């Protein structure tokens, strides 16, 4: 089960009720909650969330950069970075499972290796790390000139970041990328991460021999594609 927003923690009491209901009525269900974790800088909030969600709860938290100024610029909230980091540490103190996420944009792609180093040194306890391609929707779609970059441009940085984490025995995956845009050595990390209801394939994919293994495209990116899109023999 996935709970997302907006920001789900904004409606705190309702979120706690939903998590409690999921835990008690569906005790075997895995629950993923996507949150910026800023409110969890308060230990009592993190504790309440942990109790409500139980042992099957996975908290998915975006950390967009290894430096506070860039993360804060991307989310447009001054001080957000350190609040998020405090929230993550509180979740670790409570033994809550954590997935870290980042979305690659024109603003942060050049620091992917630095980001990986930061994660390894400061957040080595996380259960999973997801490095994600951008979904062109919402604010991202309205600011494409500022945030979109052709995957071919950042592929060396993505390869280095993934390699750094994997070699340090961290559980890393690549989301929202097509196999034709990735070096073959990264295919093992690529996941079919795009929800079925917004997943499409392009005409270039019809004769591709790797289509069944590929995650495809967001429907919103139908007219926004990089130079690397092609059929694979």
C-alpha cells in the first residue's frame, strides 16, 4: 500500500488514523509512506508515526542534494534540509525502515557522486536508496527549462553514484529510466517503477527486444524524450 500526497503529514491526525487502520485491519500488508520527514524532527511525532504504522511501515524520504543550500533551493523551503535529516535520524532511533530518494534534475545532477558519498558517510543505516528520473508533471512541468536534462548528459554521474553505493554494500536501485538510456552495466539496478496507470511505451519501443524488461515512460513525458531513446537489438 502506498500513501503519498502532496505531503501526507500535513493532515497529521488523519494520517495516524489511516496508518493505524492499515496496521490493525491488514497486518500483513506492506505500507510505503512518502514524506519529506520534516515534522519528524520532533521525536514524539516520529514515535507516534512508528507506533501507528508498525513493523511493516517503510518511510520514503527525498533528499535531493548533499548540501543544505541546494536541497532547500529545490524544495523552495529554507531550512528544510536539516529538518529532514533530523527526521531521518529519529526514524533510525525507532528502527523504522527508511528508503532514501533523489530525483535527478539539471540543478543537482553534477553532485550525484557527492550525494552518494554523503549518504554512505551520514546515513549508512537506510534500507534502500532510489535514484530516480524526473516525472514531468506539476511544478516540474511548469519549470522544464530549469530542471529537465537529457539523461545522456548525466549518465556518467549516475553510473559513478550507483557504483559507489553498490561497492559499499548499500541497496541501490534506479527508477524511471529506460534501458536504452542506461549503460548495460546499470541494467541490473533498473526497476519497473512507473505505476501502470501512467506508464506508456513510444513508437521507438515497438521492435525493441528489451521492451518486456524495460520500465517504459511516464505518460506525461510522451513529448519530452532524450536523445538516447531507441530500439535495442
